[in-house]
């Protein structure tokens, strides 16, 4: 049975970090796609982390201090609107279901929140995240300030709540890790399906469709980001999105795709030959990127800092670029001059969790952060070779990236996406196998 995520414990932990004052955390608004059609709704990650509540038009208020309490403001129960839009909890059911001390109508905020702000020493929220909420919260503050002559004081300090929440979100508990393992498993099946379906002459969007089908069939609610399905020269475009070109015999196909399950993201990249067989130049680049990823994963443990994996990947790639004639000079010269950046220009990973590029600083006090058990990050070196003078022609338009999701454990790491094929042998056996 999957461990249970207790958001009430998280709210209590945040209270302890606040050491007094009041916090205001709104969820994301619904967003218009065109005319009267909205984008599919997705809640704010910070709000969801603390509530587990997935409806729009909702705000969490946490009052810290000697008598802490959590208050939800949400939409009223409305049977008529439910006929059109689906189920709503309403304040009473939401309070009981999600463990809030109080729950009130979203429409009552302008009356109630200024009263809650009165005589609080500090306000904790996320300034700059949403201009409309900045204006609304400042309006509430000004209402409190206008009551000074009645003896009611407004908070004299404003703290960015993200500082505390980012630290909390960096280390995942067993329930979060279990969800991320499941998201990784769904994405692994999707990548296998995409490999088996690949044939020369297909369009990139046909492989995109295979991925999206398998995500939803596996129970994921969303793709964690829109898939990158990039063949040939498109694989050298880091954030390629068109997914519309024909896949040509002899080209590589780079697929960067992961699902989101119960809010938590997976993020996998694999690269394979459209024909099912790597050419000699493709094989050389692929083996180099795979070696760089292996070197980087070895540096993911509590004994290492964040940047150690990147440094290991860069050194492996730079040495390989020299051997292949892509860079010239000694290893030290290539690293110092950063000549390798012609072919590898991005970082080797990022935090992963409720967001694909998850919350959390990469440095603390000017030093790369020490890795701790429970952190989850991606490891994704790559190589992207555009046609250019001095670049051997056999390598032109080869783009390779290999990405896995890695959990830091007490003794080292666990690659959550390890089951997704990435050896040359496994890939060539699987591509086009349907």
C-alpha cells in the first residue's frame, strides 16, 4: 500500500519555520485558452503541497504562534454549477476531508482576511509570483493600516514564504518517492511503446501520440511537460516543440517526455535510431553521452555536492570531443576555454518533484549544495552537433541526450527510471519491434 501524504503535518512544519505571523498561499487561477474555453486546470504546486486540494478559487491561510490554525477559503457547494463543471467539495466537506481547522467561502476573504491580519507581527506570502495577488494582499494590508487609531496594528514584516517551502520540498518523504517511482514506471512503459512504434516515414507527432496515450492509460493525469519528439537536425534544438517533421531513415530520434502523476513529475530522455540501427558516428556520440551520464550518476550521493555530477559529465564529454576531433587541444585547455560548450551547452540536471524544474536553491552561502537522502534530481548530459566549419561532416545534425531521474539515498542513489532501455543493444532490439 502506498504511504499516505499528510498535508496537515506539512502545515505544522511550516508553522514551526514561520515562528509567528500569518501566511497566505493562493492556488493557481483558471486560465482562458481562447474565447470561453479554459486551459485544463492545474493547481499551484506550493498550495497543493500544503493542502492536497485540487480545486481552483482557493486560498490557504496559516496562522502561526501559540494557537496555530489552518484555514481554507474555497468555492461554495453549488449543485447547479456542478451540473456544468463537476464536483465541488464546498467549505464544510473540504474542512473535514483535508483536515483544516476552518473552511470558509472564497467570497468571504475580503471580509475575513483583513481581520486575521490584524495585530500579526509578520506576513508570509510569495511577493511577485502573481501581480493580481500582490495587489489584493496589499489592499488587505492597507485596510488594516487604516485602523491604526483603533489600536489594531498591521504586520511590520513581510517574508517570502518560498524560502521555507523550497527547503521543505527539496527532501521527499516515502509517500512522495512512491508516487515518483510510479510516475517513472508509467513513463518507462511509454518510452518503450514509442521505441517499438518508430518507423522511417512516420511523423514526429505520431510518436508523441503514442507517449500521450500510454501516459493516460497508465493513470497519469497530465504530461509533466509537452513532449519533445525531435528527429534529425531537430534533435539539436534543445526545446524543440513542433513535433511535426517526418522521421527519415538514417536519422536519430530524441524523445524527452515524462508524465505527471498526482502532481509529481517524471522526466526521461532517450535517443534512438529511426531505422533501429545506429550508424558508426551516431554510435560513437551515443556511447560518449552514455559514458558521461554514468560518470555523473556516480557523483550523486550524500558524499557529493550538486555540481559534482555536472563536472564529471563535462570532463567525460570534453575528453571524448577531443578524441573524436570535435575539440582540439589538451583536456585542461578545452575545459578552461569552455570549447566543449559548442556541443554541450546546458547543465547536467535539475531538481524534480511537484514541478519538473522543482523548487530549491542549488547553492547555499555561495557553495554548491550538499546532496541529502530524499532529494530527487535528473541527470541528463547531451551532445548537439550542428553543421559548422571544422566539424567533421559525419557528425553533422547528430543530437543525443540521455536523461534519468535519480533519488539520493543514504548509501548512494537509486535510478528511478533505470528500467527505460538505454544500452545500445537494448535499444536496437526494441526500436521498430511492433
